[in-house]
């Protein structure tokens, strides 16, 4: 007999199940623990659906509650109306939403133990999700950013439980061919390879040096978070707002590494990339860049060059670079990884309207750089599932 319990901490779940169901290359217990300990309670309420069968722990469904700004939900054309109404009814500016997934993980995932029937487990979670959302006062339920791997267990929920499909911002992934950085450059299309070589020629003239840091001290963390915040403020898409405490927590993970560029003379940190080494897979998780530096230094490309070289040195065969900021990622040879949201609003009328809007959303409407990509590779545009 199946049963699901909502646990409040990663520590309430058997360690063996974490190891089994969230092994590399996925972000595991360490990731969820860092979020849990970072003091993000004003933004999120974290919990974990622990699924068992005949009292044997079988699956983990990370979840969180969030009051999502309505600006991230509704079509831009309707936003001025909501802003006016929000002055009189502040609750209209937010939509309480119960998610399965993680607020800033590159992919949503339900961790399944050996022998788990994914169709039965996902159906059970979805049913429990509805009850929990009602209990928490959430009008919206979302399976957030799930990859195609677990799609077969989610598609039946569209037909059987009334969920609708929403194309999400794609992830990005680069396969590292060969044994070194030169092999990677050679693997790129000629047009991209020539552009990269030109930029890297200029970038290599920048007065910087590379540093790889693990377990950064307080002074280094000051520099890291300052650059991260500068980059966060510059970004257009803001779902979560991470704090310094999160970076301090995640930096204690043994496979967290910072690829850093510093200025030769002053030793000033100019940019960083936080990478997770997960087996043969590297996750390029966060970056921070000092945008006041000369553009001709091409710091992003110089940082990427250093990260690729480091990835080869630690035996990685792929680099995952997440969502948004697509133009340079495409130029650097990344492939798009289709991700999907599976949603349902408590109000049937609102749900119907959202479903209609969802049918109009795809990569080319989410991001102008993706629109150019889809025009060049129309066969890669994901389908709207039914």
C-alpha cells in the first residue's frame, strides 16, 4: 500500500534513499539542505513528500510554497491593469503556488528508488499535492521545470487529472568532446569556432589570471557575493533572491568549486563561476561579473574558457549551464534542453484561461535570443503537450 508523508527537513528522510534517488549527476541532499539552512523563509516554505510502499521508503518529491509575483505569471499586456488593482487589493499582485521541484535547481525531479513504479508514484504525489495545496491556501499547483526523462509519468496527469502543459525556459548543456580545450573548440561549427577564436584572442590580452577556490574564506566570500548581486540586479528574469548565507552553506559542499578571474596587479576579483562537480558532469550554477570592466576584455568568454579548461582537468564530459542568458551560451555551442511545467489552478475558469495562454507560449515567445535560435532550428522547438 502506498503512503505519502510531508517532511519538513532533508534530515527527516533516510540517507540511503537520498543517495539512491538523487545520485550524481543530480543535485542531491546537499543542495536542498543548503536552501533549507539559508534563511530564505520569507520567500519559500520547503518540504519533501516521502513516498513509501508497504512502509518501505520509495521516492522523494522536493516541494516548496511561494507567493509568486503576478508579473511572472500573467501576459505582459495585462500587467498594468493588475498593478492598478494591486494598489487597492495587494493580494492580487501575488499568486500563492505549491511547487514540486526546487526554486533554483536547473531541473525539477522526483527521486525514485529502485523498483518504483513512476506512473503510480507520480499519480499519488499529484493527489497529495492537491490536498496539501488546499491546506496551505495555494490556488496554483506546478510541477516545475521537469525534463523529458520523467515526462512519461507526467503526461497522463494532463488527461486524467486536468493539468495543463506549459513550455518552460530551456536548460543548456555542452558535451565536451575529446580530452582538452582545443578538442572542444574544434568540435564547434566553423562559424561559431571563428567567432570564439576572435573573442578569445582579445580576451587573452586582458590583464587577468585564473584561480580555482574551494571552501572560500570570509574575505573571498565578500567578493563573490558582491559580484553575484551585481549580476542578479542586472538580470531580467528573477524568480528567487538568494542571500549570502546560501553561498556560505553551498560552499561547504565538497564538490563546490569557484572558477575565478582576478586582475593581475590589484588582485581584484573580476568575475566568478560557481561549479558543482557531479561525477563526470559539471554544473555551471551561478556567475558574477564586474560589468564596469572594459568590454573588450570579454570577461564572460574568458571565464568560460577557464571553466572549460578546469572541467577537462577534473575529467568532466559535459557542462550544464542552466536557463536564461542564451545568446552567449548558444554561441559557445550549448544545446537547448527542453523543460516543462505541469500546472493546475484551483479555480476552473482561471485554469481554463491559463490553459489557453499556455498554448501560445514557447521558446520563441519566452526570449528574443531563443526566437532567433528557433528560427534557425525549427525542428528543435518543443511541442505543446496535451
